[in-house]
């Protein structure tokens, strides 16, 4: 089970309007947790805030 607070998760602004391909994110001190919105019990990805900023801006860097 996740150790993060369910109330804090939010859906990516890049998610499709049908909700079929989505991720959810929660920011914590020192980490950003990412999960599949369709399988909330699946493992989460946890990265540093620096790594998250790189991930979300990667497309614009090229």
C-alpha cells in the first residue's frame, strides 16, 4: 500500500480527456511520486524534485 496521502494526488494536465492514459503525481518534501491512475496499487516511481523538473521539461530541451 502507498505511504503517500491519497488527498494530495493530482492528475497530469497532459492526461487525455477520456482518462485512459493518465498519471497522477504527489509532491512531498524531497520527492515527487508518480503512479498509473488506472492501477493505483501498482508500484510508484519516486524521484527528486530536480529529476521531476527535468522529466517534465525534457521535450522542450531538444
